[in-house]
C-alpha cells in the first residue's frame, strides 16, 4: 500500500514496546505502570528510605523464570536462543554422566529464596514467567502456593497446563492475575503458532477457570478467588494480524476474558545480536493494512477502534528522567532459570548485568551487595546517557510517574485501591 493512502499513520514503526490493554468490564486502560511506580515511591517515602537507595531486602516485584523448558514452539519467542542454549547444555552434561544441572531452578533453592523474600517483607508481588513455560516446572504448584502466602501472584502462561490450578477453588485462589499468551481462536490458527495441536486443551482450561472464578465470586464476592483477573495477551505478528478481529471476538466475547491486551510482537530476541530472516514484527504497511481493516469493517467495536487509534501512535522518544528509579530504588528484580539475578528485562541473559546467582549465593548476599550497587549505577548512567534499551523496557513509564510524583505534579494513588486492583503489586 502506498503510504500517501494512509493519512495519519506513521511512516516509521510506532513504539511496539507498548501493549494496548483494555479492561472489558470498564473500558479503561488495563495497564498503568506510572501509577505502580508512584505507589512504590510513596511507600518508600513513608518509610524514610533515601531516594538513591533500593528497598532494603528485595524488589517490590520479583519476576521468576523457573524453567527454560517449553511445551510449544512459537517462532517469535524472545527467549528462544537462551532457552535452547540452556537446554542443550544440560543434554550435553547428561550424556557425560553429570546430572546435577537441570533446565530449571532447583526446588530447594527456589523455596529458600521465597523464604528470604517473605522474611524481608519488601516484595509485594511475584511474577511467574519465562524463559520457558512456567507450568512445566515440576514443583510449580507448590512454589506458587508458597509465594501466595506473602505476595500477589501473577502467572504468565500459554494455558496448556493451566488445569494444574483448577483442581479446587483454594488452589486457583492462590493466583491474583493470569495472563495468557493468546495466539489462536481455533485449531488451525493455534497450531500454526504453537507447532502442535493445543487449542482444545487451552479452550477447556480457560473456560474452567472462568467458570470457577465467576461461580465463586457470585457466592463470596471479591475475596480470595473472587479477586482473580484473567488477561488474554493477544500476540500479533505478520502471519496473523489480519485475523485480529477473530482473535478478539473469541477471547473477549466467547471466553469472556476480563482483560484484552493486544501485543505487537517485536523482533527482539534475548541473546541474539544479529537480525534473523524470520522477522515477525509488523511493517508500517502491515500496520496500515490492519488499521484500514478495523476502521472499515468494525466501526461499532469500541475495543478494536481504540486499538486502531493506538496503531496511529508515532515513534515516541522516551524521556530521560533524572534517575532510572525502577533500578535504583528496587522496583523490580528478575531471576532466570540459570539462577542469575537481573534488575531489568532488557538485560536478561547478558551476564555482564547479573548482580549474582541464587545457585551460588544466598539472597542476603546478592540484594544490596557491592555488585548490586555497581550494576544499578551502570544502568542508571546508561539511562541518563540515553543508551539503554528503552524500546524494550516497560519501566520507562514507571520512571516518568515517579519523577512527576517527586516534582509534585502527580499525587500518590490510594494505597488500598491500587493494591486491590493488583497494579501496585506485580505489573
């Protein structure tokens, strides 16, 4: 399509690091990272923690990647290289007779970490993701039950094994948010991404979750299981973008998911430094084609129209803040399946940015250590210089929120309200 036929659309790709998310019950934007950052800053201020120091005992949100094993084969998986290298190295060791290394975190190591986070008292949310598919970890149910005793639990999953949590309402109630990587609306569309026939398992599992949650909420109100929200993160790439209306209809109208998030897949893969031929990210022309499809054929669908407006966003230059508050103040930490600890998403897999390894050190020797401070200072300097990977970092919005709060331009949100919504704990 000629660009002059697309008035208002960008001539360069819009900022695809953004996820367009809408709570279908309220019509409001489902993701407010700025509010999350402001809440953390306000709580730190109440405790008298100096602006330049991290939370003393652990991050507000801990992302845990328990395993590099996965049960599907998405070609655009951002962890595909790191996962493959880890799994293959384990296979080589096993052939030599060494069975000590596994493609997932050891159970006892992870449980000791959770004990330390609970005792520390600073971690309010645990985010279980990948890496691989977290539900393939052999101890995952036990670990999440443990984490739910002191934190709000956010599970990112492809939903193939979600039945592990539908055995009873108490077990499902350990989850605060389930985010499903939604790739299809029938057998054919799902198999084209997952490389195997998973549609009916996913469909059954999601329907069971929604039925259990809705039934509990009708009887007991918004407590325990009734507080659970289910999010469908629809992954849009160059092979399925024209099927977006079908995907939205299935997940929103058929399965009646709480939150619909539409994620434009990015050509960013951890551990890869050169472009690959199997580019998944939409071109400007493909975005224009999708925009025209929605505007012309779905004028009454408010959610799709809002997404069409999102597609019109021009490339944004992320503002440089006085500090990378997310890093320096301890908003976030992530531990991968090898045990390495990082302070941000874009750094995962780059050992230069690891602040320690839970397989080699207890948590108390990692968080707040000299190495932790050195890496935080390095990441902060890169943010100030504009050389960090802002296009792949959700925390830039949180940084802006914190700075507006510190400058008196933004009020602190009601603590109870934001924690009830879940955004303060694990987004």
